[in-house]
C-alpha cells in the first residue's frame, strides 16, 4: 500500500534546512574561537574593549561563554537533524545538508565581521597589526563570502565547470583581491588617508606628524587627507585612527574640494 503522506523532498524540509544552518553557524563560531582565540591567539572576544583588556581572566571568561553559546547552537542543530532523520534517504539530502552548513558557516563570519569588527568594535581579526582592516576584509571574503557562494552554487546544483564559467568567479576574485589592493605598496611616498568619523582635524594632523608625513591637501570635512610620507610606510596610520590608506593619490590641483 502506497504512503498517502510521503515525506517532502529534502530541499523542502525546513527542519533539515535549519539543522544545516545551525550546525554550520556553530562550526563557524568554533572555527573562529579555537583558531583565532586559542591557537593563533590573534584576538579574544573582547580584545577591543579597554576595560576587559586589562584582565586576562575577563578575556578568557568571555571566550568560554562564547564557546558555551556555540555549544547551545550546535545542540539545537543536532536536535533538528535528529527530527529530520526521515529525510536522510531522500535523493540529494546529503548535499543539501552540506550546502546549508556552508551557508550557516558563511553567515556566522559575515555577522561577526559586520557586528563585532565594524559596528561594535569589540575585536578585530588581528589586533597587533598596522592595518587591521586588511585582515578583516580578507577573513570576510575567504570565510564569509566564499562559503556563502559555494553553498548557493551547490543549491543550484551547479557543476564545478559552471563555477569557473560563472560571473561569480570574477566577483570572488575581486573580493579576495580588494583587501590586498587596500594596502599601500612599499616605498610609496604619496597616499590618500581616510580617517574614521570623529577624528578631529587636530588628531588627524597629529597622526600624520607621528608617521613623519607632510600634508599635501585635504577636503572640507578634514577626514580625507593627501600626504607625502617620508618613511614610505603610510600603513602605520592605521594605528592612529585611519579607516583606509590608499596609494591612489589624486591630482590635487584639479579638484576644488581640496585645500593645501
């Protein structure tokens, strides 16, 4: 006798789909915490918070609570996976689960980058470098955007050849190359510096002086400065509130918004 209520296809099972999202999200958190907090020790969860940074016990406790939260998310994912066990035999269920896990993994890193790095500022990928934005963008592209694209392509059942022929391959190349392009090349004297909102003109001038640079011009907001760096190391400005240091020096004499 035929089953009058057959199980829905694997890709239409919300329970299986959300189990993949949750497991991938938790794996993203574990990957970040174990690799960056413990093995490489590039940062702790609250490394950007001045009060927490003064006591290593507070940093370790915050990391532990973060991992405990990831265990809760993983437990929810495993519970949903158990509930969806009838779907395991459906055609393509394994690939759909893997694709959803990749999406969850990517979503974790996108949210972590946007919230923790750029909005809340509680930590950056690397806290001990002159150019933290480079590492933020590189991590965002490799472990955030790339898994999202791969998971999306798997859902579309694209072949590996389709990936190479897809315009998304060009998009990924740009996303990976962009952080590298944001770094000023070595021995490049001229640069344009964009300071973070809230940096006053006096603070900007002090930062420029700290790297032994000469002001060539600025815009009316006093946030964008064209400089000549005697040392050739404009990336040191990242330690003084710079949001972006570019080697693409604009011809100042051609723009009315600049002043020497």
